[in-house]
């Protein structure tokens, strides 16, 4: 891909301010040729910083590639650059987004240009909670960069709401990790008592968010923004125009398809997901990954909806029990790789099976029923937490009086960890 063509595209990046290295681009997402991979045609300007905060990929990680099925467009996310020109433009945009070009409220979107190096940027700055950072928070920005201002100005009302959704998602994850860490050991109290200005080395985005798959999740989200900005509007519809009902029905439909594919192994599948088992989604279609991710969120505790899936771009063998979900054409393939089969009866699994494998029921009905099951399960999990020091036989008797069975206890125990 020629440099001039590359820089005329809209590129999406996430940046942060490192207390050791200053403003830095963590990684960027762009359109790529179908035959291109993240590791192809890279200049010597690849990131070589060992700092986990500036380089969460690590020096050997090639990045991620996805293919949009309708248009055939490929997107690539990497912390490496195709040329010094691209590197300089992104770094300059990063520097300005975290220094001079900031909204009066510190957080929020802003548009700026630099005619000297021909860049036009939408920058949305924000903070993430981090118990190890100075001031207990770190400064980040999501930027959209192109050499043509018209593209960004026309896309402002589409890109900015999408950026805001991504940022709020990150902030919620970081806030949950911060709260959990403060409850275990108050860093704020430690610094106050011992007059420590800063504690710990800069942490990666995976550690701050508590999600080991956050880079891939951001790749999927950034790929959407890149396609929105670079492709025709009829190929990728802005999320802001979708109704909540339509999105729910789409997620429910995906969940039903997965359950139908599992078929006779539904009980093993449901138990694996409900207990927080490892799940891998393998597909070149980023929208398939998104729909599966949204669908399986119905079967996990609220606080873990952003991190229960360990997604992989390509299907790989794994030694640990893992549910592998992939698609070939219109068919979903699900493989239960060494997932534990339980012979203990579970009323939770039975109820889900009756709902998700029932015939001639509407998505709205299924959504309502699953929502009820989730609420009851969360309530029971909180009770499990209160009874953690009680004799297990008495705990079983207690829950059996409410209609639960022996196979539900380990599910309730897992959910109780997040209540």
C-alpha cells in the first residue's frame, strides 16, 4: 500500500500519556489490502519500547486483521508503522491530543488540524481509573486521523457517539478493577500514610481494564469506525440508527443459533459458560464476533460481561477446557474442547434449555425470560456469598428449598464472586 493512499484514509488510534515516556500511540487501526497482514511491509520504525503501558502487544505480537464480509474490506490493528511519515503524523496527533488540543473540561471530543504535516483529527480525551497511577487515574485519547478534513467533519455526528460508547465501556471496566483493588488494599491510604507520590510501574491497558482480550475488543470496535469513515454508508450502518429492540433480537437470535448447533451437548455448554469457562470466537467477520460476544453476555455475571471471553483471531488448539465458536459460510460450528461434563442436575441449565431450544417462540419472549433468570441467579448468588462460611450441606438444603439443585451450587459460587 502506498504511503499517500495510506495517509488519505481515516485511521483510528488509542493514545495515552505515559509517566515515563510521555504521549504515546498504543496502537492504530487502518484499512489494509486483502493479502496484507499486520507484519507485512513494516518499516524499521516498529515499536520497540518494553514498557507494558506503551506497548501492551509486546514486540513479537503481529497485531490483528479482520475482514468485513459484505464489502470484503480488511482492517489491520498494530503498534507498527508502514513508514516514518505515518509514524510522525500519528505521533504528532497523539502529542497534541494529550497536550494542547484538549477540551476545557479535560474530557471530551475536539477537532484540530495541522496544515504543516497535513493532518486533520477528531480527538476524544478521557481518564481511566488506575490505583497505581499518580492521581489514581491515567490520561488517554481515541483519535480519528485523515489528510482530508471534509471526511471527518461529515462523520462527526457518527464517529463521536461511537467513540463515546467505547470510552464509557473502558471507564466502566477500569472503575470496577479500581474498586476491587481498593477494597483489597487501599492504595490511597497507603500513599497518605507513607507520603508516597507514586506506586508501581505503568500498567498495560489489559491490567487497567481487567480484560486480557481488550486489545482485540478495541480492534473490533476500531475496525467498525474505520469502515464507517472509509466505506460507503450502505455497507456499514451507523450503530446510532439501530433500535435497542433490534439489537436485542439480533443477540438473542445469535444465542439461539449457537445453542441449536450445540444440540445434545447443551447442558455441558451452558454449565461451561455459566461457570466462567474460557470461550474463543474465531472468524474473519468482525460482526459475527460482535453478535456472539453480545449473545453470550446473557449467560455471565454483570461485572464480567466485558472480560469473560478470550477471543482469538484464528482457531488454535488449547490445553485448557475451552468452547470454540467459528463460522464457515452461514453455519456456526461449536467445539467443546475438553469441557467438563457434569451428571449433577441443574435447574438453571434446565430452564435455559427449555427456553432457548423451544420452538415457535419470539426473541422478545426469550429475552424477557432470560432476563428474569439472570435476576434470580444474581439474587441467589448474593445469598451464596452471605453463606460462604456455613456448612455446605446446610447451604444445599437452603437452596433446594428455593428450587435449586446440586448442579447449581458451583454456578452460584462463581457468580457470587462478582456480586
